[in-house]
């Protein structure tokens, strides 16, 4: 049996571990010990119990086990590089990595520094933790896999096939870069506003926030046009981005977005991975991004109080 290491035993990491465990050998690696008896609550409310091999990075490095076929990095975006460094000494440099982060921060950095294949996965599967021994699989959604330079189509295809067998709806794609930016655009329009104002996604439709959503999308659409990311669904410019954002707001109206959950738990948000790349590109292309900068500043001030 091949082995997959899952580095970052959070919501997505544990969902992945539960899903893959019957097909490949799985080890979940974190910063602290977790119980091996783990619960998964399905979207239909069924509870499955599974024993997962879980160990700390420190213990893994001390044991120096046989190298894995894949390492999935399932930390938050800003933690991905530190997590990888913590186990890099026991990884052959040719080990394929799979990055599951939102945003466009970890992906280009790790692709540039890691000698082996680096696949990126973008998913709309939804999951959240209920403690050290439980994860709720909150909603099903597609997963796309590919690498930023389109050099590893074979690995992406093999991984997508395995993920599909494990119950994900996964496809290998040749445009993962655009898909990551597309998700980032939606996250930039929704997450900071709901996190700052403590509201569910659907409330963005009201008069208090809708103008601010439009203002964010206007800046994002201009930046992505310069970046060469095509507007979604074959549409044109800002209108197409806005239509996508309102569609996601509608579909997730009752959601507490991930950034709001982070703020409520007083955890650092993924603002640097979502707003950061947009602001950096805007500055590179000489475009205004005062709205994005303002949101970033407000979030930074909020985080400073944690
Ligand atoms: N949850 C979801 O529904 C979705 C999440 N995503 C994306 O997936 C990524 C992960 O999100 P999610 O699973 O929700 O996040 P979580 O916060 O639930 O999980 C992150 C995990 O990473 C661990 N971690 C942090 N630093 C390290 C380290 N140095 N070494 C090992 N483990 C570490 C944390 O452990 P500790 O307890 O020690 O802090 C935690 O278990 C994010 O980029 C998110 O945007 C994408 C789509 C959906
Ligand atoms: C699409 C959205 C905004 C759904 O809540 C999301 O991806 C998130 O919460 O991070």
C-alpha cells in the first residue's frame, strides 16, 4: 500500500484522512498529539468512527520512517512553509506535495522552493472541527488538482482518480492557477466583510454591505484582468465577477465564512493569502486598490487585539 502523509490535522486534513484511509496508508502529522480514535460526521448526519495514525512532526522526524508517496499540506496558508520545514529532513526532495490552501500565497512560494512536484488542490468541500477527535463534513463540492506550471499532469490525474475513489468529486485540470485566483476573488469579496462585521454571508445582499461588495469586486476585476485571469463562466469583466460573487453569497447565505470563524476563535485570518496577492499585483500593475488595502488594514487591527 502506498502511504500518504497529511500535514496539518485540521478540518480539511482530517476529512482527507478519513476519506483516504481505506485506500492507502495514512498518517496525520501535527504539532501535538491527537487521539487515534477519530469521528467523522457526514453531511447526512451519520457518525463514522475510524482509527487514524496520528503523530507529531517531532516524533516523525525522530522515527525517520519510509518516505511517503504524497505529502498533503493541509495547514492554513501562512503556516504551510513552516509545517513543511518541520518534516523536510525526512523527505526525499523528489516527494510530491499537494497544497490544499485557499489564496495564492503558499502555492507560488512552495512551488518555487520545493524540487519535487508540487500539486495544488482547490476544493469547495466544506468541513469544520468539533474538537481533537471530531470533524464534520459539512458540504460536498468539487475539487480540482493541477500544478502551476503544468509539468505534472500525470501525477495530478493519478491523484484526482484516487481522491474520486475516496469520495471526493475530483478532476485534474490544466488551469489550476486561474482556478486558485477565481476562488481567491470570491473569498476577497466575501470573507473580509463578513469577518469584520460578524455577519453571515447572506447579509452581504442588504443595503448595509452590497455597495462595499461591488467596490471590492471592481478592484479585483481590474487586477485579475491585468493578471490574465479570464472572468468566470465565459462572461465579461466586472459584471461576470460580480455575478459569481452574488451566486456564491446566495448558495452560502447561511454560512459563517472561514474568516469569520477565525475571528470568532481569535485565530489569525488568511487575509495575507487572500488580500495580499491582490494588493501586491495591484501595486505591480499600478492599479488602485484602496478598498482592498482598507479591508486588510482593518483585519490587521482586529488581529492585533487577539
Ligand atoms: N475547512 C474548509 O471547509 C475548507 C478549508 N480550505 C482551506 O484549507 C486550508 C486548511 O483549512 P482548515 O482545515 O479549515 O484549517 P484548520 O485550522 O482546521 O486546520 C489547520 C491545521 O493545521 C495545523 N497546523 C498549523 N501549523 C502546523 C505545523 N507547523 N505543523 C503541522 N500542523 C500545523 C493546525 O494545528 P494546531 O491545532 O496545532 O493549530 C490545524 O490542525 C486553509 O487554507 C483553508 O482556507 C479550503 C476549502 C474548504
Ligand atoms: C465561499 C466561502 C466564502 C463560503 O463561506 C468560503 O470559501 C469561506 O468561507 O472561506
